[in-house]
């Protein structure tokens, strides 16, 4: 039985292809010594290690990068319950422009949500969730909203890991739950 099949063929997990860049750090912001002033996210790839194709809605992953547009975002697939029908989670692997500490801004467009953030300084994004370093505690809310996470160590990759989904009218009655991320940004 194929559960939650994606809308595309899977890319190789752990392979992140640089793409369009997000906005640079705001002007007038003090940048810590040794951290590039133009620190940003340069790529996003969907990651679904418990799924049957390894990625979900990957063609839309780059739409989650900050572009000041409320109409662009990355959606998960639709699920039968808020706990992703038994998966540990799904998420986006984000590539930073430099291995540097920074602040990750995350916008969840559905609520409730539970989202964890992980980091890696590896040359290639880890293929196992246990190989990622957790950053802070689980972020959660009953309502859509935004939060920031300070990453104190240099990170080449960040993982925004969704563990709980809200309902969405664009899903079916049978599978009414979906996560949606928008306006992800990384700055010094």
C-alpha cells in the first residue's frame, strides 16, 4: 500500500541543489565578527525519510524561502490525522550561504503546529534524523504564526521538522491535515 505518495519523483535525499537566494540581512544590522553580512538561505529541499519517496512536494520547497509574498509557501501533503499518520515528521532541509551561526525565522501558515529545528555543519545534509543537532526546544502554537531560533554554532544546513499539522480547506475530508511553511529566512 502506498501512503502519502508525493506529486513528483524523489530527488536523492541529502542532495541539496543551490537555487534562488533569499533576502540579505537588513541594512543597519550589526553583524558579529567572522559572520558574512549576506548570510541567507540559498536552497530548500523537502525531506520525508519515513515516506515512500523520501521527499514530499519537493517542487514547491523553494517557495518557502523569504520573498515578502504571502502567496508563496511550501505545503506538506494532506494527512488523515494531525500526527502525520504515524510518521515522525516531515520537513525542509535548508542550505545556508555560509557555515555560520545565525537566527532562523520560521513562519507556519497552519495551526496547531509543533516544529523542531536542527542544524548540521556537515558538507552534505545528514540522511538520518539522529545525525542532526537539535536547536532549542519544540516550537508550538494552536494558531498559525512565526518564531525565531538562534543557531549558536556554524551551520551549513538547517532542518525545519514538522511534527504536528493543522487542518486546511484545500485538503479532503478524508485527509484534512497539512503543514505549510512560508517566509523562512536566516540572518546573522
